[in-house]
């Protein structure tokens, strides 16, 4: 009778460990999906910022050309007009630098999320490995302690 109770207990423990393992897998999958969505969102933001940078680069090139032409045309004209065009060019340069820094920041965040995902995956894989080992150990105990008639 004692062996039967122990056998049931081991079976219950093995089933519990299997449920824990399934729960850990589900939790990891949920975390993974959440992080993947965050990564996708960050990638979309980065792509959007890159588009803005390209647009600003084009605008900056156009403004630079315009500035050069205006500079040639206004030789002898008021210094104030020249200063206004230069300030606009400087503002565009500042905006371009700000966007570049923002993209670099987003890239660092993305790399951080990637490392976090990898860390979570490793931790989950280790936990699953431990639970599988425990299940095998319990199954081994069950098969080794089964009564022979």
C-alpha cells in the first residue's frame, strides 16, 4: 500500500512538473511575443526616422544649393537676408543631428531589447531543461520502484 501511495505521489509530482513546464513555455512565449512587438514597433520607428532623415537630407541639400545661389545673388545686398538663410540652414542641420541621435538611441534600445529577449530565452530554456531533467528523474524513480508480481 505504501508503494502505491508513493507511486501516485511521484506521478502527481511529474504531472505538476509537466504543468509547470507548459506554463513556463506559455509565459516565455507571451513575453517573447510582447518583446517581438516592441522590437517591431522600434524598427518601424527607426524606419520612419530614417525616412525623415533622408527627407531632411534632401531638403538640406536643396537648401544648401539655394543658399549658395542666394549667396551669389545677394552679394552687395543686406547682410540680414544672408543671415536668415544661414540660420535656416543651421536649424536644418540641428534637426538632422537630433534625428540622427534619436535613431542611434532607438538602435541602442533595440539592441537592449534583443539582449533582453536572448536573456529571457536562455533563462526559460534552462528552466525547461531543469524541469525535463526532474521529470526524467521522477519517471526513472517510478519505473524503478514499480512493484513486480
